[in-house]
């Protein structure tokens, strides 16, 4: 029986002042910005974030590890049996904490949900909204800014604002320019009373700029990085980044190291999602875009291991598995339909691996009339990042 799609309840729109201030600030000051740079069922109590200075926010190419076994670029690590044997074990405590935090953020964003056929059945909060319904009183856009803090604690990310501008403008440059015309500063220069932006005005404009930056910049990898910090992972175990490809490449390198009997500190390894049962806390990943070049485990591994330092990121997306049942599993992802979304995936009949209809579609290989349209969940899912 088909599950009816639910209508999204009315949400308060951006106020006219916030809209006008966003458009005015970004549209007027964008000309000051530099041209854009080149593309570069289990529950657990969440662990506290680790102390210490976090790593740089720059994109990281996979770090070469001395002594790695020499394999053809992208060759499948000979750890398939290790993936399968680990899949039969219970998830480690930090994996459960990782998944618990993802579920918590899903609820805080209004529990946006997709069914096993890839259809939206409940709408949640959108990334740029300012209303506060969660128990902690944090608005959706503020949550996303916190996710970015896991990648760059200095607050430089997200670094660009495009909404309402002819070209991307530096968020920090705009906010700095607004600070130059604050009432407090102008009065210090001898300008008359009542001139410049008052504190409340300045705060309103800065908030509008931050909300525009949240909308403009994909944040799904920042979400994963934030979860990793909350679960207690350190820089030697996980590559905190705004690009999924960075931590995925680290996991792939760990699998190659394991295949050669070389110790590795990575918390994750790379496994073939089409052959491995996911556990709570594992990540399921897919390539993004219209290209079919990265539609399988080998291809995405080759792309990850051949990335050049400073090169463009491999287009990817990953979700966190939060529940596994006999016939299906659920996963939560950030920036899925502009929210934190939970969706269901069914196992292939009589198995504990992902049904091929999610990554292959109804391509004629399934018996007539047996293939199910997965709608928005039909993607080239191929990579499982498994907790070691």
C-alpha cells in the first residue's frame, strides 16, 4: 500500500527586514569581494567533543602512508572478508554515539522523513529558517553554523555568500565592512549622533548574511565532521573536512593498509556496500552528479586514491546508519532536501545487503513487475565506511 505524502505545515517566512538587509548587504558589497577561488536499533549516550586544537579547514588530499602495499590505483583492497566478519559484530561504543547524535539532530530539525521508496512523508525544518522549536532553542541555521565549526573553529566557513549577488562575496569581508559603519565606530570618528548602524541593526544584518551563507553552501560533509567530533574522534582517526571525499579517502587508504598488514589509526575502513551489511554508525556513500563514471565501488576508490593535492573534490554524499532491522535499515544525512533527513532502505529479498533497485534502478535485470521505483533514493550507492 502506498504511503501518502504529507503536506508540509506552514512555516514563518523570512521577515521583510531580514530579506531587504540580506539583499542590500550582499548586493552592494559583493563588488568588494575577491573573485571566487578555484573549486577545491541501538541507542547510545553521545560522547563529549575531544579537547585540543582542531585541524585546518583546508581540503586535504589523501595522506601518503609509507609502506602501503603497491596496488593498482583504485584496486579493491583484499579486505572483503574482514568487512564481512566485522559486519557480524556489534557496533563499537563510539559508533553508537555517532549514530545517536545523528538521530538527535534529525529530531531537532523537525524529523524530516523519506520512506523506503524514496518519497518524502514528513517535512521538517529547512536549513535557513530562524524559528526555534527544539528544546535547546537553537535555530536551524545556527545548527548548520555549528556543524561548520567542526571543520573550521575560526569561523571562516562557510566563506562565501551568493544569494542576491552577482558573484560570490566573502562573508567575513561583508561583515567587516558593516562594522566600519557601526554607530559606535562613526561616533568615535566625530560623526553625529544617530548615524551608522546601531548594535541591533548590525546584528540583524550579520544574521541575515550568515543565513544566506548557510543556504548557499553544501554542508552535508560538515555535518558528518561535527558528528565525528561529538563521538570523540581525533585528527589521527578521521579527516575533518567540508568534502566527503577527504574522510572517505582516509578510510580507503586504511583498507589498503590493512590488506598489507600495516597498522592504521583510521576509525573507518572502506567496504563494498553492495556486498556488506551495514551496522549502526556505519556510513553509506554515493557519488553525486549525472556521470555514471563513479557508480561502483572500484570506480569511486580509484577516484579517491588518484586525487591530487589541491584538486577538486570527488562529488559525494554520505548518510549515517541509525537503525538496522531484519528487512531494512534507516540512515540520517545532513543537507538532504535542505534539512537533516532520515530515510529507509530495504534489503534485497532473502539477504542483508542493499536492494539493487537503490543503485541500479529498474534496468531490466529484475524479474518483470518486481522492481520498485526508489524515487529520490535512487542514487549510485556503492561505498560503505565501516567502523573498525
